C-alpha cells in the first residue's frame, strides 16, 4: 500500500502500519481490539472445556451439562452419521396439523420443538414494574435482516435469490423433489412478504418504550383468531394472564391477514423451511456450512467456524451464566472485584457531592438525582 498523506486521510495515515499487518480471521466479519480480546477469551475457555471433559471433573452440575453439550456438538462423526434425520423427525409434527384445529391442539408442542410460529411469546420483567414479570408477544423475524431491505425491489430480489440458493440445497438433502422445493420456496417467500409488511424495522425497535403496549388478553385473543391464544397460554403457563404486552401493535392489528385458513398451507411450508434452515447448524458439517451460507454472505465472512469453536459457542450461549461466572471467578477474581466495586462507589459518591454543590439545578431535582444514585445496584465483574 502506498504511503498515505495526513492531509488526505488522517485515519489511514495514523493506522496504516497496523492495518497492513492486520488479518481478519476467515470465520469473523471484523478484527480489532475488542474482537481480539473476545477471541483470546474464547480460546482460553475452549481449553478449559477440553480439560474438564478430559478429566471428567466439573466445578458444578451446570458446567457438567455445558460440557456434555459441547462434547455432543463437536462430535462430527456422530452428526455425519445422523445427517438431516434429527431435524426431519422434529419437523414431522407439521404433518399432524392438517387444519387450524390441529394447529391449536399442537401449538404448545410446536413452540417447545422450536417450530417457527406466526407470533412469538416471551416472559420478561415488566418495564414499568420490574418486581413483576409479564407476558409479551411480538411478530416473527423476516428472512432478510431488516424490513428496510424489502423497500428496494432489486436489492430484495437479489438477496432472496441468494437465500433461496442455499435453502434449495438443504431441501434437496432432505429428500424433496425439485417440484416440491420450488413450491415450498414460493410459499415461504410469500408468507415472509406478508410478515415483512407489518413487523417493525430496526429503527422502530430502537424506540424501546414503544414496545410497552399493555392490552387485555381477551382483546388480543380476538385479534389473533383463528389462533386460540387463551388455550396456548393455559397450556404454556397453566393460567391466562389478565394483560399481555403487545410489542408490535401494527402486526397484530393485521394478524388475520397474515395467518388464516387461506394462508395456513403457506404458513406450514414457511415454518418447515425456516425451522429446517435454523436447525442446520446443529447437524452435519455439510449442513451447518450450507445453513450458515446466507448469513456469512451478508456479513462478508469467508468460512464457517471450526466444529470445536461452534460447539463452545453453542454450549456457552446455552449456559452463559455459569460459564461467565466460572471465567469471572477464576480469571478476574474476588480481589479485583472488590477493587472495582470500591472504585465505582467512589465515583457515585463524587457524583452525589457534585450534584449537591450544583447551583443551577433546583433542590427537588438534585434530591431526586442523589436518591437515584443511592439506589443503583452494582453488578460488576460476575454475580455474587
């Protein structure tokens, strides 16, 4: 690379030497300080997992489970032997549905098996009263990363054609004929287009306070018919909550256009295809590579991660708290935690003194600010 002049490009002038020696790993979209730290920690913890598995010695039952999952996930020979069969067995429930009545009978089972649904149900802390939890519903994800991608017809079609190319290969391995594959892809794209009309964009999601739309469950149940919401909630939780937080009101106001008797067969193909593609990462290396091809293409990632790295990422995501706690206690330590806690307490005390001495703010404002600082919960390093 030719030497850049400072007046032409300050950033490159300052960083040129580092940029020339920097190598972006094939399985990552970026390289830099934070990603290097993350990679180093990941390598360290893979070593920890390997040692635990080799010695069959685990600090607690949760890390034992994490290591069991890690061992299974990196067993390439076992996954190759089973191929796509585990995913097809999981998806066989879609054949039981038949009609909308069958869907409502099996809706809990669909959720527990990870089958794509026309709505997502979650339980989270109530935004306005975090001492209580609430049921929240929102729409499904679209095939493309954001609904804004659907605005430009040329861009949308190019990306969906790319997605279709990878998906057709997975469906072929599943044993479907070309005719069946074309029909399933057509239905999947059609249902995806319906969803994309009404779900929120990333920009809309950024206004997080607008997610809080409490509605009476009876009203929401009427909005999502023919889906039997009250039965589904009873099956999942054992009762029907009085209120539900509707994160995407626009989507649910138009839910009957998306999910109805006329679109039911379309929905089943959409659910089959998207669930199969999502499951591919857990299958053979060939399927994991094909299933992740579209995401890698969007992100500019050259290759899939190694089986070992994928297995660790899967296990650590499923058991994130015990894995994080283990790392924090062993590599950060109690003394460092005490030090950083004391530093933060000193910072809070300094803020309180400065606010108290402020001669611009009204006294009631200062009192509230000081009270807020005194009520801050300190979550540092790792949980106690």
